[in-house]
């Protein structure tokens, strides 16, 4: 991740590579996203605004993550984000949305 700021603006370059989808999520009260894994998609997420009270990716956990926290989620890695209301989570994925690749829970093995 690259951050540059001057008197005009702040630039945050947070995603590079070949991705097919980019999304912005604005959290409503009680927001939990993910709670699944993918077999065919890699993802990268950036908390732009707000707070992620709890995040798990694979075997790693974060508590009370602040803005500009970046997470890489390789295919096969379970991930879950619990976001405070009004938080903004940006994401890019190597593949477009596929409901059959949203596999609830931890991967087996």
C-alpha cells in the first residue's frame, strides 16, 4: 500500500494486479460480512472509514482495526468482518461474484 498526502489531497493506492471486480461496502447496524471462503477467488480489502471490531482471515484475528488496515484474502481462506455502523470497506476480487463460490464456514482440511 502506498499513501501520499500534500496540500491538495491524500492518495491511497491499495490494490494492484488483475482483478475483475471492485466494490465499496457501507456498513449498516450489526454488519457482518463474509463468514465464508472461496475456492476460485482471491480478494483484497481496505478499511477506509470507521472500525472493524472483529476480523478473522484464516487463522489470524484483528480486534478494533482502524482505517487504512489492509487485508489480503487468498482463495480457500475463511474470512469474516464485523464492522461498526457507517464503516466503509473497499474490496477487489480476482473473479466476479459467483453465488456457488460463497461457501459458508471454514474450508475443510
